[in-house]
C-alpha cells in the first residue's frame, strides 16, 4: 500500500508546498498446511515513512518568541492563514519491520494455537517548534524500539453445552530515545535527553460459555495481568536514579444472553478493564522520572 501527500503548507517566500509524506506498507504471507490437523501462517511486513514535520506560527505580541521574529511572522491570522511556512522544512524518517507466526493444531476435542510476534522500529525526526525564520526552538530526536510477544491458548468443548478458551500471554519491549534541543540558537549538543525504558507483561486468561437452558447462555471469564516497567533517564548529562515498578490486576467479566429465535438476541454483560501504569519518557527532573503514574 502506498500513501503520498504533497502537504498543505506553502512557503511564504518560494510558494513551494511542504508538510508532505510518503508512506509505504508492504509484506507477504506464507501458509503451510502439512496435514489436516496442523497449519502455520508466517506474515512479514514493513512500514517505511518519510515525512516533513511542519508547524504554523501562532506567536502573539507579548509572548517571548514574538520579540525575536520578523514582524510579519507574528500575530498571524490563524483562522484563514494557518498554513503559511516561514522556516525551512524539517525531516522525519520511520522504518518498522514486523514478523508474525501463527500455528494451529487440531487435537480433536481441543484446538491449540500459538501466536509469536516481533516488531522493531527506528525513527529520526527534526522539528522547528517556533515555526519562524529565526532559530529559536529546534529539536533532533532519534528513537529505537523493539517488542516480542507470545500467546498460547487452547479452545474446546465439553459436551454440547459448554465451550472454553484458556491461555497465557507474554510481552516484552524496550526503547531508547535521544533528543537534542537548540534554544535561541544554542548548540544542540549541549542540551540532551537520553531515555531507556523497558516493559514486561505476563497474563493468564480464561473465557467460558455455558448453555444452561434452552435459548439461554451464561458467559464468564477473567484475566490476571502482571506488568513490570522500568526507565533510566538523563537530562543534560545528569543521570537520574533507576526507576522500577510493578502493576497487576484481575479483570473479571460475566454476561447472560437469551435468543428467542434465530434473528434476535437479548443480552446483558458486565466487565472490568485495566490499564497498566508506567513512567514518563519525557520527565525533566529526578522526581518526575522515578514517580510512576
């Protein structure tokens, strides 16, 4: 798949379009079926994106940046003239390959499924946040990320009225960010943030359906999740303490449905959700770096 845009911004001097993007997604799948009871599907994908991060100048009189910019670039009409660009365009590059392997084995009364997945990404991006022809606030960011996940589950039926899914899940990821910032024309090498973060999640789950009476079904289940997050952060070459935290939760669900005929179903359900905590990768102080949310 290919998506391409020339962008909506025009340079005030040259009239050239900026803010464009070129996004390419491609891959392939291979299906392996050596027998009637086993199959394996391998999927390989990659996303490549090149883009121009741009911003509109919205500075007004009385704000710090306005005093350092040419008068024509301040107090812009941001309702009708939001897409005029005064600075040189910045650049962004993103690459993300991925690999997924799904295997299914039919053992008769139970079907066993394994899903293994790996993804990584690399990103480089520059951005001119003041959006003026004066060098006031410019950033360079490099980021690397990778993740691996493994799910194993069994699905089957007991008799004609009860079916189930039981399984376990494992996930692990890590990222590295390096960002340099130039403020009022300063050397970007002097203002730097480096962050290394990890995440690990393990879970077990079960889902059950019981047709306990004619046209009635009871659904219930739950998931127990244990997450561990860590981060190491440094700002302007000052190393903050290592931060580590664990989060866990049991999330149940239950529901009942009634099917008076083949065209209608009446149901009610209740469930509890969960979102893990973590640490901010943009923390600027030792306290905010080690304090989990």
